[in-house]
C-alpha cells in the first residue's frame, strides 16, 4: 500500500512525525506488539491499514509486564526481521524504543484495572496486567492514536485495555481483531516456535477442548459439567499441564456458572517449558455465534 | 483579558471546543480545581492566562479522592459563584461535569504512583492520592492540555502529578505555582472558611512553625532537633492537633534526616473539625531560597 516503513526509536521523533501526519489529515492507527511477529500480528496490521490511516506498529518487549525474569530473557526477538515483516505489510512507521527510552527512571506510576486481573492469567502472573496496562497507557500518550488494535487471543488483556481506555477517557477506539489459527486450530503465538515437535503435535488439543466446552453448553449442559468434560479431554495428554480452564464474563473476566451475557471460554496450559493460552467467544446457549475465531490465516 | 468564560458540562463539548481552539493555534492551559475558589486558585489562573493561551478551569469535587464520606459531603461548593470568579479572572472555559459524567460506571482503572504517597497526607488518607492521580489523568485525557497548573500548597499532590506525567509520558508541562498566603501567613485554602474565629486566630502558627524549622536548619541544626522545636512551638496551642510535621525530599516525598537535595518542610494538623496542611520549600542549609511562599495575595 504505502511506501517503506520507517524505523523510529525515540519518543520525540514519534511525536514529531505523528503530529505531522495528523496535520496532514491522517487517522493515526496503533498496533502495539512485542515483536516476534507472525500472521496474527499481520491480521492486526491488515485491519489497521485502511485508506487515510497512518499505521504505527510498536515493537517493545516490555520488561515490567514479565512476572518471571527467565521468561523476559527467553523473549528474544529479531528486530531486523520484524521490521521487514512490517515493511512487507505496508505499515507507515515502526516504533522500536529501547527499555531506557521507555523507562529512563524506575517506573513509579502504574495503571491498574481493579477486578479484571483477578482471574485467569492475572492469578498466575502477578503484576503482569499492571505492566501491560501501564505500557499501553504510555504508548497511547506517546503516539496519541485514534485507533488501537488488539488481538482477541489475549482476551483478558483486551478487556483490561478496553476498560482502561473508557475509565481513563483516552479518546481512542479499541478495535478487537479475531484470533488467527493454524489449519489444525492452534492459535498463532510467538511462543509456538518454542514447542518441541511432540508438543506442537498435541497443542491443538487446547482449541479442541474450548470447542468441546462450547458445544456442550450450546447443547444445554451446565458450565461446570462442560468444564469437566473439557478438562477430561485435556487429561488424555500427559504433555499438557492445565493452568486454568474457565468460562468468564467477556467484560469483567470473572468466572460465571451460567452464560447470560457475552462470555469467553479460556484456557492456559504449560507444554514443557512453554505456556500457551487460548480462548473463544461465546454468546448464548441458543446456538449462534462463533465470532472471535478465524480458521486459517487472514493474510 | 478575554471575553466571558463559557460553562461546559460534558466531555464531548470540552473536546470539541478545545480542538477548535487548538486548531486556531492556541496553547491549551488547564487549571484543575474542586471549586470553592479563592485567591490561591486566582494565582493559578493568572499564571495560566498568557497571550495565546486558551485557559480551561475544571471544577469538579472528585468523589474518589475522599477517604471519608463526611468530608466529601461537607465539601459544598457554589458553582455560580465559582463561575463568576473564573469569569472575572478572564479564563476561556469552565468545565464543570457531574460525577455521573466523569464516572458513568464504577471506576476500575486507577493510576497509582508507588512510594510518593507513603508518607505525609498519603499515610493519613488511604486512597486519596490514587483518586487524585486518576482524576487528573482523566482530565489530561479529556482536555489534552499543553500545560497544567498546580499549587505548591498541595506539595505531595504536585510531586505525584509530576511523576505521573513523566512516567506515563503525558506531553504536558506541569507548572507549580507558589502558595498564596493571608497577611498573617496562613496559606489560603477552601477549608479556612470552616474555621471558628478562635481557630482562625491560631491557624497561622502552622506557617510560623514551618519557618521556625527552616530557620533552625539554616542555622545549622539537624532535621530531628529542628522538627522537635517546631512541634514544641505548636504544642503551645491546645487547639492544634498535629497529624505530621516532616522534612521530606521534594521529589520522592520521603522523610530525610539531612537536607542534601531540594526538600519541603510540611505540616498537617486538625483545628476542631478542620484539617489544614501547609509546606515550604527548602533548598540547602546554606541560607538562600524562599521560593514556594508568597506573602500577600498574588492577584
């Protein structure tokens, strides 16, 4: 679409260039990432790249959202490769700051979204969502986008960012983008590349368990028994150590025993040293609705 | 200076009018207040009202920063009178939203500034500064000012807002404005009007105690002994119940035993049912420096 993506590493330069583009009449679109880009990120960029949009992709492995130092260290990215990915995708600017640029002093100001991080990943990764909300608030203040794009695969993150945006009055439209999956159902993730061939082979069981639970509830089963069926199915695989499997309200991220409002069925599990998460949207027991999942790549 | 101040009560209208003014080339200046305006607020407005500035005064008694419901209820303001005050002061817009406009749903997203609220008022008013930081972040996102003006009388609030602004990358200049005092030294405050005549008579002892401590340190005394002298002086007044009297680092708001960096001497006390605070800046034991206090009104 547009020309070559420009790599920018300082906050001052991002501000200058975005302001220029805004004065030129562009809508500013932000796609926040931690690099290690794949077709899931590609789908975010494709959604952002509309006529008249100036698309900024941020690439920043945010240290304050890692609850485990070893996980942070393991999160290696190849910036050159990621920039080429963005370039091929026709984005207008890549913002890839250093940790020192983003955190020149130890961070003291944090954004917390009460309640929404109490369950699911929040329970297993203390401080994680505080770090996510804080860095996204910073990126919002730096780029001042009109729109920002987040994947539904990170459903709890999405709910927290949506609530932060409305509660703190950021004048930004949050656009959720459906999860992109491999043909066998595995949700795309930067962490998939860490799986052994055997782990990769069993990993799609997570998505199948989500589908199973959804189908059971659709067929009239209660949440508790649907959850038990899904856990039993996952129990077949000794390689999969389930961290949680829950049906939660899509807005509050709190477990429900009956699906009355839009909900999500969400799972987290460890396969060897790799932690995977996935979820599907679920509206009502009356059938319908499979939004939030797209089989095959969007690209 | 400029024409009549305009009263705006909705976020949407503020955004529209500020955007218009910004496109016209104005610098946007924000003076956040809780109403009950006095010459201290007048000094903030006078500082904000520079050629080319569009001055927005917000008037909002923020429920989420009150640690005591009775204190919130007692904080009655006369909006008509406050708007007239702003009008006479030549501000361009008064933003006076309802609580329902600012908090259409129960607030879940909060801004916290770790450490800076551990001492002084933060220790006695749990949740207070979280509420302050959060509402100021909201006002920043709503008005998107280029500059915001805060009184030095609320020194801990000022330090917290400064840190929040830099940590969360708000592109806003925080302008501290010196405390305005009555001729007898009492810092102006909306709460002063609640004092009985007798309480009003003894209230200036707070400022004199701050001066005493500063003079002792300037003369070579240690922080501990200077503090004891000040507390002894305040002990002469049975009407004054001291909550804290501390010498703190001006940036971290943590108590110091030796003054090496810019510091503040700060006091909080109850006179009857009224809680008063005050502070003075203090640079170095080598004499100099009396910034942060202005005798008599600035207006």
